């Protein structure tokens, strides 16, 4: 198979380039791909700071991201249990796609444009049906920064009603920090997509014989959490409302998250894809470790506040009982304790 690409280079470092996929020109031969490029020239809008090194051209299809079919038509990618880095190029969150009889939906898109492209290729290995819907489970950059390849191919973008604003407020911060973390070459072409379909209440997407139920949540892991339930075989994509192995990260409310877990556990799913770890766990048991961690975090934080401890001393011991249960504990637990302390001292 062949695909269309355009070579993009950094204006400040012209020797640093990346081939960016132009979706929708896949063909079995190079000449067929080139003919469709000539007949239907792509409309390419470049992000600032890059230039095109030559015209679009066709070459053999690049690397796809690895996905496992966890239920018929439901695919999940296991991100590394790691912080986004140059070593993993930002491949550090779980992603998914679901194939219906007529259309395909992608759930979360990774940390950079290259990841969206690698998801696109994985979808194309399984189906030629159009990718009409991208669903973003929340605002964190490891889940949303690969979306632009799908919007260029005509997909709608669904997210929590607060997502577009949250991304607009954090756009430059997210882009700068992730470019630094994963490296500017791997990050070439990355843009923040707009949310075209804000989800304010439970919403159904029909992929053709297959309904996905999107549900937005109040402040929990983040202010913009949204879950996706595939009704056909009961797969729940929980985003970062559920963690496995990777310590939970709190960017919202510990009380809110525990309340949301209560409601979430009532959803009649058979299994869950967490935002990190897994990538597939039984439901509702798959949320038990996340709940236990959050309960410990809240309990220890309240006890520290009652004892009159200062934040600086409290973060040294809050939730330490959980240290052996999780990876990346030292990286995130102090931040979680800080968020919880700030929230609970005003209870
Ligand atoms: Zn997150």
C-alpha cells in the first residue's frame, strides 16, 4: 500500500524534518496514489514554525500503531506506562477505535500528530470505511494532540462541553511542554484540534448497527471527563477515570472523582479500557484499584489537615501505603497530594 505525504521541516532547524501523512490517498500502487493526488490536490494548512520541503508525494505506507482487537470490531492500543519522553515519542496513553457497519470512530489520539497518523494506518489495515468521528475522553495532551489528521479527513470531534475552552486556554502551554518532552522533530505538524460536537448530555453516535453512548461527567480526574460505551459488546472506554498500574493522576477533584466512580460502576459494561494500563480489565472490578488509591489519598489528606500539618510536610506521607501498588508513584503522588490538600482544606 502507498500513501501521500508531505515533508515538513522546522523553520528554525531546517535539517529537522518529518514526513506528514496526508489522509485519504491510500492506494495499492504508487501510480494510483499519485494519480489521485494530481486529480484532487490536498488543501494543506501548515502550523506556524514549519515549512514544506517539496510537494506532496506518494510512498510506501509508514508505521502503524499496534492495536489489539479486544472484542469484535473494538481495538485498543496499550500506551507505555511512562511519562511522555523522547524515548517513547509520547506513546504513553491508551487509544482505541471501533468499526461499525458503515463508519469508524477513534477514541483518543495520542500526544502528537505522528500518533494520529499511526492510528489512521492501523484503522486502514482493518477497514476502508470512513473515520467519521473522533471522541476525546478529556483535555490532557497525551490523549488529544493527534486529532488533526482525522479532522483533515472530515471527521467530527466530540468532547465534553468544556473541552474546547479548556484546550483553547492551555493550547500554547500543552504544545510547548509536549514539544519539549518528546522532541521537536517527532512533534512536527502537531496542532490542537477544535471540538466540533460538544457533549452536554448523554449522546449516541451510530456507526451503522453499532451505537456508542457518550457520557460527560462533572469534575473528577479532570474538568472534562467523558466516557464511551460500545453497546454491542459492553466495552467501556473510561479515559483517565480508570487507571491500571500507572498511578492515578489528579487534575480535578478527589471527592468528585470518587462520586463519579460510584455512578460509573452502575454502567452495565462487561469490560473497561482504562486511560493507562490494561488495556482491558473486567468491569466493574477494573476500577477498584483506582478507587482504593483515591480513598487513601482523601483519607490521609483529611487526617493531615485535622492534625494541622502544612502542605509541605503532608505531601511527604499522604497515600504512602499505596507506593508499592503503582508505577510512577514518585512522579505523580506528590502532585496528587497537593491537589487533594488544596481541595480538602476548605471542606
Ligand atoms: Zn488525564
